[in-house]
C-alpha cells in the first residue's frame, strides 16, 4: 500500500494465495484492483474478486501504514517468507491426516527454515508425504527399555507348530516375510493350511490366506482335515480323531458297534440307494459316534469367530491388487498374519523371473511398514539335487527373490528307496542318531527342510515326517546323510 508498484513483481496466483486472515486477504485484493490497479497484470488478477470497501477497512489500512512508517523492509524477503507460509498452509489443508499435518507444521520449526527457499519448502512437504509411511526413530533414545524390558520386535514371535523351526526363526514375527519352497504337488497348500490353522486356532489370531493354487472348497476340506487330526488343536476341543481327507470327501463314516447297518469292505456306512443326502446325514447322527464327533468339531470351528481364517482366491491379479487386498484386510479386520500360496509374478509378467523379486519386495515393504507377518510358498524345480543339498539355485523362479526375504526354507521329499542313507538327531551337535523308519503306507513321507536364509541366525537342515492324507506334519529333528566309516 505504501508503494503499490511492487505488485508488478510480487504477487500471488489465486491458487497459491492462502491468507489465513480474511481482512488481510481483502486488503491484498484492494492492492490488486485499487491501489496497485494500474500496475497489476491480468495474470495476477485472474480468479480474484474485488475487495470489500468500508470505513473499517479504511481505518485498518491507515493503522497498518502508521505501523510501518519510517521502517525499512526487504520486500523480496517478505514476499518469500509469506509464500513459504502459503505453501505450508495449502498442503496442511489439502492433507486431512493429522499425523502428516503435524509433520507439515514441523517444517516451520526446522533449524534452517529461514534459509530455505520456496522450492525447498515444497520439496520438504513432498518428503513428508513420501516418508511418513516409513518408520523413523532416534536410535539412541529408549535404549534402556529396549534392552531391559524387551521393548523390541526381535524377541520370539508366535511359536510355529515345529519346535526347532520356532527356535531357529524366533517364531512367527510380525514385520517379516517368510517363505517355504517345494516342488509341484508336494503339499505347499497343505503346509500353508497347517501353519495358518495353528496361528488362528492355537494362538487365537485372525489370518488371511491368499491362494492362486487351491479353490475355496479344496481349502475348506483341507482345513477340516487339519483341525480333526492336529494334536495341538485336538487339545482345544477335547477329542482325539483320526480321519483322512479322502474319507471326508467321500463322506465315509464308521457305525457304532451296536448299530446294525450295511457297511462296505472297509467298514464304512453305505448310503442306501434312494436315500437323499439329508436323510443319510440324519441317519449317521443316530448310528455313528465318529460322525457326531466330526460334526462337533466343525461346529466348534464355526464358533471361533475371533480366530477367523479369511480366504481369497486371486488367479488373475496385479501387484497393486495384491497389495490392496492385504492392506484392505489389515484395516478392515486388523489381520496381521498373511499366508500367500503361491508367490508368483503378477498376471502381466508370467514367466519373467526377475518380476518375482518385485512382488516379493512389495510384500516385504508391506510387512515392515504395517507390522504384518507374511508367509509365502515358492516353487522348487524337479531336479536330481539331493534333499539335503538344496540351494537357492533349485528355485524354479528368480533366485534373487531370496534377497528380500527374511527367512527361506527349501523342502523336498526324500526318496523312499534312499531312506537308509539318512539319519537324524534331536540336537544339531549330537552323538545319538536315528534311522528313518520305513512305513508301508505310501502317504507317510519324509521331507528334508534346508534353511537357506535366516536373518535370525542358524541355518540347519531338518527332517519332517508327514502324512498328507491326514495333513499331519511332524518335525523329527536335525537331518544328515549317514557318515561313511
């Protein structure tokens, strides 16, 4: 107002003008159209309306003029300072997230704020937006609590259903990505269900299973089989049941001893020729304790609402859709334990091995930024590599995926004809070793598990005995080839 010619150079575009005080905004518009009207460009006036004029406005102008009389100001610095404030205010109002708004306000308290240019303030706002999602800290703050109280994420997480793997990996820890690789048709999905059911039902955690392998119906059947035969879960509902997945699928149940009903050669109740499924079920309730026990267990599982196991099948998807699925379930249900079967590239990049690392990196970032545990399965090649000699080179996909994982286990069946070549012990360094017992049942198998990566430390080779018909996985101990004398 004292020298309106400055408006030629020092003006604010309408979209960048953020006076907080409406009286100041009104006076600025007065300079644009009245005091400096002869000097103001059309660009400077664009989208502004005329100022309001009144006796009060006139008095305010005179008051301001008296306050600056005989004082000398650097007009360019005032213009820059005000523009920096406008940048902060504009972004504060544009981002209605309290945590980010607070970080925008903090920019004005930066030690070198006075020396920052408008462009540097704008860059600082961008950095706040981009880095607010990352966890930040002062490392030497809170060290005593970190050490004394275990106030950290490096202590053991939830125990896996396998004692040695729990010790090796420090359990199921949020913020980490774990992967197990197996050859095709070796039981990746069943292994996933075993760990997921343990997490949900034994540890009372909500889990999400994302599958591009098994359908919902197959997953349900596998889950029922697991719940029925898993010894730790059996303790929760108080029954010891042994039932194969095949028997459940074919609806085969044994009658009570005193029931006089027709059975097949294996002793299962035979459905009558014209009997409906509803009628058959009703009859089984009356004549089969085995059937009643199974129904009791499935009803028990139905009631575990707080330990729900969510499922989503995504056959055609992008990495962005996968990310949105996980984050949506995190915010909607606060699910912090994710199981992904099988880790593959997104649909557009099938067959491009290096793209798998991108997917794994996205999952790793989600795990770290949101404090989520993500366990994936991977594909191993069909090779002649001995199970105890597996390396990352036996992955059927990009070997560089290992770089972004926290833990990686390579799992492969030991050929039945070579069982006598192996032995196991209960301790990694031991003097007592045991042979792998050979069973007539072809469903009983032995799998070697080579821990190929473990940020928590040790990388042993373990052996599992399993029966896929019952989906029972038993960790026996540390595996090695027998030493030749």
